[in-house]
């Protein structure tokens, strides 16, 4: 084994996503063959004490409390942005201008125009970039991608996806501040459209190509909540639920839905694709399976196959355990980072790039616009 | 057991639905306590030979080849319409005018205006009437209705339903004529919107109240098919797929979808309702179960309960076998007809009446209109 | 359609099974092509009033209160025995001697020796005979049989079946008398071994051939119950639970289990067969499906197929509705009786014959014996 | 955060289990609060080159090729045995005598007598010890344990478990040598009884208490295989399949089965427990769920709850992600090692100890003995 090249990482944010990314940095080189050895060089957060504690736990070698300082450190190769949505653009642009590679949590910006400026920054500065739409790297979802690319579905008729949660039903839940910034429109940009539906759309565009047009509705069920930062009851300005109909460029039909008001569902991201010859379904609550129906099977023995995606010939799985033994949520980040390192070695882009994520933002923008106009809205295409 | 009162039935149509209804007439009084004894008095169809064969098999005592003759027979109490959609209005109106009770297959008419004339006829002639939206009488679906009526869901946030089939994907399938009139727009009125989505909407209105407005899309994937009656390749004018977003009067959100192009699904009617306190799901492919989630269960033991609706305290089930032993599709018609007989004894209406079915037609009309205008359309309300 | 030949049926018993059989007599000729028209000629039960009520409901033309009178009526072609187990042998033997065809509920006798005398009677009098092991006629189970007969499984390694119920857990449940004779050892012969495990074994012998030897355990969890006939608390002498290991003649391994103490299961009859090339599973709670795994499928797309056995090319199903619409428990009796009528037309035996059922009784006898001796017991083979 | 105490680990073996354990050493202190910081001090394997490569990948600071050298190193606190079964006893005894804590893969020894000598060594030398029966630490399984301990099941009637695989069906698979020592009786001790059934039994004893007696059968389907070490076709002396009936000391009934010949199952470890008031089921292929039935639920709403064991109030889960996001197989080792560290801090034993594992070995010994004698065998009890 030749020595690996060090890759120094500076992380911004120490929340849920900071943990998931840090774990990926540590695990990827142990389970995948990589030319690079990620070094946890620095973590940055305004709260110095918490940042130190996080650094100690994960093995970060230093701590910053100002992201500008981090971005300008000469020893950093990669800036990884895991802080709230309203910080993405500023940090990413500064990092790109400083010549750093940039990894960014999704959604890229709070709107397509914000995202466009980020795309411009990374492309004009020619820095490697990637957005953490991690669900592409679920082995079962990647298997669906392979099957589509092999032409097994024939003409596609339908694509449907939904992302259902139930954690904001209580009227007593406040908005804003740590852990609850996703309910604060200024910080998050939008509600479930950018948080949940964006995942559905990223996967859809990747699997089934661009969307041409959408019509949509959104709803805010609880109209006012106490705001944690002001202490006052304030109007809720995010969307609690969002649903859209659409048409893909390949003429197939789309139905999308996301909500935080579906009692009984914690993180039920489901997708289904129906083609001329075959169909497939996937569900985040049983993420290691796909349901697959092949019409070319013998007539009386046709059925939905429950494929336990844990065999050595399934995507990513030969790097893990033995057939039948499953992996979990965090592995999607490990896979994505391992793919990033491979792309780096090969001088290629690692998808989804900022540009790919911009295409998703144009869809969510069109959905939010349609929800206001009540009309079909064209989706701006990304070359 | 006192002698039962005879109830003479005249059936129009000997197809799939003619069989399902005839079976219901015979089975209902054996498994349910009824004051009436249905008599299979006559079956009517243009093809005399087939009508005779059908009569012999099911025990109909006579045969007619002209529905006008049937409608005017003095010995007939009930006209049951199981012929294609384009015959419903004319027969139903004539039957009502002749003072007969009228049972009609769904959808009621080919449009709300056609249905409105039928409602007018049965109401002005004060005859008992019912539409065979049979899925209300699945024990599992009826159980959901009971739970809603008991207030167990609290405020409703979401209602979603779909009806997926795959039987018209082949381009070689012709349109029109026996067995295929559902693809002929003149006969059927519409495609999946009236055939499949109408079931979803009937159940939705019954469970969750009136819809206020909808936006929708429809699609015809295969544009031309040979027409069995003309022998020529002709444009297909029905909708192969239909999807809608909507808002109920109770402010909950609706998503509906129906298609005959979902490979792998034969008759996958699914519905889900998400409320403040509870959620429920049902699926026609496993029609004897509901999935029920109750948020008031102890936290760490919350889960979706798979309730096998076969116990004696479940709707209709004490009349059948023992717990654990399931019933099937045809039983929904038996239940509906048993309920009709009970209502007759009690001098009440049996739901869904023609008026109830008209409400569904106003929704499907609004969906078809929106699919053309690209706008949200208000649903005409039925008092 | 030529006129059908009448077949006059005399039924003994009006309980659960009397209803299931009567329904089969009425429905079989409506849904299947048969040369015979079953006539519900007479029903026999000691309680004249109940018998009359039953006759009126189902259309039996006469009533008897002494089965000997029924057996000797010249107008009866078929005696159908649906009364408790302790009456089977005497009635069946008398019926055979009177030259009647004999249908008998399972288990055939209370022991193999009782059953052997019944086999002898029907065979020496050369009368058609059949035992109502109805689960063979579930379409999904019949499909498994076809797949085995086609050699799709290759060498069989494992066969496992269980039948789990929970209806006798309460200590307050009495034993004996109407509805509870299955807890009375004198009437029932044994407990779950003859009642539930016998179903598992009948199917197993049919699908996988004879069993060579077994070792077993039984248990009576509740040792004493009030006896409904004596009014006294008496020892319970039936087995509440029964489990066995065994070896088939084809060298595959068997595991069997039945109980009435499995909380949460109402009638969970499950079977699974594992072969060199394929495996299949079935479950009475979702009786219209099989799970099928074929190792010859492409490696990374292997999975258990959930086959919804409702298509026209599935056993029995083209006689019912359309693909995707399921049937239920009672249809197994309809299918079995339709097969009986077909066999009668063709001059063949309808399985399972009394002789087939005797083979099952030899297995259950060996299981009950092993539970006492603690040793492996050889299964007496039936030529 | 106070500095953690270092805990120097010496690992023997670099195979599948070596990876799983190493991952646990690294991950446990990141996700759980521990007083100790495991140090990967040395890995030992005969093949120096592979050992070095393994050390480099996982961060072991040194390499040994003789386990005796490792055991005698003063800088080692814990010896972790992840080498084939025939090495367990010798290494564990030497390690205990050298005063090291000992962690050992399961099964403990190749027989109860071998295991007894290991128990004696760790207990007489008073060293901390634990066996890697990792499935106890699946959150869903731990939840079942908690429910049992709370008395929610009432009297237990049934416990059934099976472990089904299909990887040795091909006759062309050789036996012996790297990756295939589990088929070599001298190395493995037994076949599926020690490899798979032992897992079932460890969990069963833990959840439901000691077994009193068993009767069993084993089978070797493929009688001869090429031996990788000798190059010759040799008799296969392990058991390919194993099944047992048993009685627990609490009078409940046991059924156990394990096989490597169940086509379609990769690692299907399932368990079910039926009690007076409640039942639970679990399945390794969907390890993040339990199915739970509570008879005290309202009658018509009773059903098996599918509990997605991913909430913060579920065992171990608050240390991971957010509700709905699942973990996988490897986490069971992380949990077990975290529990070991906690026990160490608290001066307690971490279950299962060597003594606990000896109890399992007495059951597997009784099963293997019964398979030979054809009789019920008493299980030697472990005080």
C-alpha cells in the first residue's frame, strides 16, 4: 500500500450534519480504496467551547470561531459547509475565491439565484465542488440508477416521490434558533420544499432527466409559533407541506409531495418509477431494499421482487460485510465522500456538483412560484 | 324466521359487473339478515343467446333484449344498470319514470350534467337509488370511516389516494367494443378519471368531506389505437393517466392519481389519511387489512398496526367466517346490497345515492377541466 | 349449455363447516363449468328447529334429525359430514355401506385406526370419497404444487409449516359442548395436532411426499377447565400446542408446529419449502400471495417475488374476477367441490381421498406417540 | 471533557470479525460517552504482510505474527480473539493467565468442555471477559429484552428462532482453509449448530431463561467436498442443518432451526416470543424493526405494530442520528464494546461473559448429542 496523499479538511458547523460528514471523512478511507487520506484539520463554529468539544470527540486538530479565518488558512484543502442554509452562499463563494475545494450541505442556496452565484464562484475559480445530496449513494438507489442506465425500464411513464415526516405537528413547537432554524424562513429559505422535496427532486432529475414544468400547492398548517430568537409569537413563513405535479422532458409524469404533518412517518422518503418493461420502488425506512417488477418475467410468476441490496455485486456493498447484513443512513455520506476522493484522483467531477444542485433549485423555485400563482410554471433549464 | 318479502330485480348487462351484482343478490340474504328476498326476475342484453346463457347460469327467470321492455315490466321492482357508461342515463331516467328503484354502476353519468339529469329523475319520482361505489363496503375501509366518525384522527392534514393499473400499456391493444369500451371516449365519457379516480374520489368525499378546488393533469400515452367497431386506427380520446392536487373544505390537502400505465400494479387502489392524532392506510391488494398509527400510544412502542380486519367486531365480519379468515372483492357488492335492503326496510336512503355520486362527478369534471385550462378549478358543490 | 345432471346432497351438521360446504355447493356451478347441478336435498341435525332455520336460509329442501334416516334415503346421492369428529366414522361407514358418495370434514377419524375403518368402508363399497382439506385449493398453494411438479425447486432440503392461533389462552374458556367440542378430547380425538397440524401435514405430504419419521412434543398449558356438558372443572386432555421434527422419504427435513397460544395470530398457517434452485412461502393471512425466490434469476436482481395470485393464468382464478382482485377463505371449498364434480364426470378420484387422509392420520398418530415416548417414531406408510 | 484513560488492545485475526471489532473500537468512543479511549496497539496474524496491511488500514500501531508474543506484551490491556474457533481456548487461557482482559468471538469453545476451561481461566485470574454475541445489542432486540423485563408479556408460552442461510448449497464449494474453515469440523467444532444456532440460543437464554431439555436432528446434505488444505475430496463432518425442540425452565416451548441450505435467505435470523398478554417478532434482515402485538390494545384495533426502532427513546438510538434513520449490522459491535467500556468503568461484568457463553455451549452440546442418540437430552445448567 503506497502512502496516501493528505487532504486537509476544514468543517463549518458541528450539528447533525457536521457529525455525519466527520464520520464519512474518517470511515471512507478504511472501507474504500482511496489515494487520499483526509485529515480533520479544523472545525469552525461561533461557540468556541462546543467547537472544542466537537473537535476533541472527532479528532479535529484545531478550532476556529470565524469561518473567514478558516477559509483563509493555507493548510486547508477542502471547506465543508454544514451550517444553516443562510450561510452557504457567503462561505462557499469566499472558499472558492480562496481556491479551496467546496463541499456544501443541501439545499445549495436559499433560492436558485443564490445558488447561481455559488455555481459561478466555484466554476470561475475552477475548484472541485459537491453537494451532499446523500440519498443518491444509498446502494439500493444506486442500483435503480444502474438499471435505468441499462435501459431495463423502456419508456418511462411515471415518476412519483414523497418525503413524509411528522415532527412539527405540535403547535407548541417554537421556530428559529439552534435545532429549529428549519422553521425560520429567513434562515432556511423555504420549509419542506427546500428541506425534503429537494431530496426527491435531486434524485428524480438524476434518475429520470430534467423536468419541463410544474404546478404546485403549499400549505402552512400552523400559522404562528413562538420565535426562539425574539421570544415573540410570530407568523410562520415556511411551507409545512408542498405537493407538485409535473412533466419531465422525456414526457413522463411526475407527482411529488413533502410534509412534516404526516403522523406516523419519521423520514419516509419513497420513490417509484414505472416504465414500459419494469418498475421499481424504494423507501428510506427500509433503505437496503428495492422492490422491482420485471414484466419480462414469466407471466404467472411475475411479482414485485424484494431485493435485499446487501450482496457483493450490489453497489458499494462488497466493501462492507457479508450478504444479508445491512448498512444504515450514515453510510450514504461515506459512499459519497469515497466517490469524491475517487473523482479527485481521476480528475473528474463528483456528482452532484453545484451546477447539478442548481437544477434542483430551479425546480423548487418553480414549485414555490406556482404555489403562489396557481399556474403551471416552466422550469428554468441548466445547461 | 318470518317469510321474506320478494324483491324482483331486472338486470341490464351481463358482463363483469352483471356477474358481481348477481352474486350479491344471491349471497346477501344467505349471510345477512334481510326482510327482503331478491328474486332474479329478468336479465336484459342485446345478444339474446348470451343473455339466455347468463340467465341459466345465475337463475334469472326470464330474458329481455330491449331495456325499454324490461323497464316497463310490471313485475320488476328494481332496475340494476350494469351496462356501459353511455347507457346509464337513458335507462336510469326511464326506470325512475316507471317508478322502479334504480341501482347503477359507477360512474353515474359520463359527465356531471348527465348525472344531474339522473339525480333529478330519481328524486322527482321518489324512487330508491344507489350507485355501486363498492369500495366503501370493504370492511377495512368501513373501519376507517368509523374511526374518523369517532374523531380519532383529530384535525386532518392530508388525504392521498391512487389507483394504479397496467393493462393498457401495449400499443397493440385495440379500443372500443366488448371488453374494451373503457378505452372509447364516446362510451366511457373519460378514461381513468371516471373509471379509477372516481373510486378514489367517492371514498375521499365520504371519509373527508367535500373538495373545494383542484388542479390537475391528464395524459394519453398511446395516441392512436385500432378501433374494434370501425376497424380503423383512430385517435385515442380518453385519458390514460390523471393526477390532481386539491384542497378539501376542511383545509386538508389532497393528492390523487390514477393510471393504466403503472407496470406491476393490477388494481392498486391505495388511500392514506394523516391526522393530528392518527393516520391510516389501506390498499386494495390486501383489502382485509388497514395500517393504523395512533400517536397516543406509548412513545417507544408506537408503530403502524397491521390490523387484519377479520374479527367479529369488525364491520360486516361477524356474518362471515372466523377471525383470521379473509373475504375478497366480491363481498363488497354483497355488503352494499345487504345495506340497501336494510335501508329499504328502514325507509332510509342507501349511500352512495345518485346525489352522492353527482358530487363525485363534479370533482372529476373539475379535474378534466383543469387538465385543459392549466388552472385551479372550483368544485361545484352538491347540496 | 346442456342440462346439468342433478346431484342430491344430504348434509350432516349446520355449524361453521356446514355453512362453508353449503356455500360451496351453491357457488361451484355458477363459477365453474360442471356437468352436475348439486341439489341441497336435506340437512340433518339433532336440533330440529335449528336445522329448519338452516335449511330455510340455505335452501335445503328437507330436514332430518337422525343421520341414519338421512343415510338411508333413496333420494340422496352424497352424504357430506360436517359434524364433530367423534361422529365421522360411524356416519361415513354407514353411508358407504348404503352406497352413497361420502364427503367428510377433516380430520378423517380421531385416530388412524378409526380412519382405516373408514377407508375400508368407502373402498370396499367403491363409493366416491373426499376429505375437506381445503387449503390445497387455495390458488396460491396450488401454484406452489404446480411449480414443484414442474421440477423448479430441484432437490428439496427443507419443509417447514406452522399453524398458530390464540383463541384458548384465557383460563376462563370452558371445554366441551357446542362451539367448544374441539377442547374435548373424547369428541375431538386430539387438540391442535388433529385440528391444525393435520392441515399442515396434509399439504406437506401432497407437496413433498411421505414422511418417514418424526420426533415431537406436545403441551397442555391450561390443565383444567370447566366442562360445559358436566358443569364441573375437569382436566383438559387435549394438546394445546404440538411441535415436531421429521424426515421425509426424499431426505428433506421437516419442522412443524401448531398452537392455540400464540398471541396475535388468528389463523396463521404458514408453509415454506426450500429447494436447490428455488424456495416458496405462503401464509393463510394473505392467502392470495406466494413469496417465490428463484436462484436462476440474475444475481444482483434476485429477490423474493411477491406474487399476487389473481391473474387469469393462475389456478382457478380465470373463473373469478379480474387481475388484482382477490378471493377469500370460502373459495377454497368452492374449488374443492368443483374439482370433485369434475372428477366425478371424468370417473376419477378427487384428492384428498379418505386414503390420502389416512396417511395424514398416521403422521399425527406418530407425533402424539412420540410426544409420549420421547423417541423418534416411524410413520406407518399408506400404500 | 476530562481526558480519557487509554485502553490498549491487541487483536488476534484480521478477517471479517477482525474488521468488525476494529471498527467498534474506533467508533464506540465517538458516539458514546466513555471513560476509556481504546488504543489499537497491535494486531496479530501469521501472515505478516497481510497483518501489516490490516494494521495500516485500521491504524494498529504494531504487528505480531505469534499470538504468544502478543499475549505477553506488557503494553497490552485487552486481548481480542477474532481468529478461527480452534484457537479460542488456547489464546484465551494464556491471555487470562497473563492477566489480560479477554474478548472472544463466538462460539466460545468448540465444545462445552473446552469452554469450561476458558471460563475457569478468566474467573480464576479475575480478568474482565466478554463474548461477541453481538445480536443482543441490536436496538430492536434490546427493546424486546426491556419489554420482557417489564413483564409485558405475562406468562411465556412459546419461543421460536431460526437462522437461515444458503451459501453452501453448491456441491463445488470446497471445505477448509481461509474463508472456509467454518466447513472444517476440526477447526469449527460443529457446523451451523455452533455458528448460527448458537446465536439463536444465546439470545433465547438471555430473553427467556435457561433451557431444561432438547431433542434435535442434524443433517449433512453434501457428504463430501474437496478440502482446501489437503487438496483431496474428504467427508464433510459438520452439520449443514440443525433443528431442535426444547422446554425452557419457565415451561415455555422452544423450536430452533439453523441451516445453510435455505435458498433465498442470506442471514435470516428471526425470533418470536408469544406470551399471555403480548408477542414480539424480530428479523435480522430488517434489524431496525420489531413487530409487537399487545392484547391489551382495544379489541377491534389490535394488530401487529411495526415499530421502527430509530427514536431517541429506543435503546442506543439517541447516540446516532434522528428518528427514522436507521443503523446497520456493524453497530451491534459498537454497542457491545461501548457497554463493555461502561461496565469496566463501573466495575461490573459485561454480558455475555464467558460463563454466559458456556451456558449456550451446553445447549449446543445437548443438541448435537440428541441428534446422535435420538432422545431428549437434559441441558447441563450453569450456576
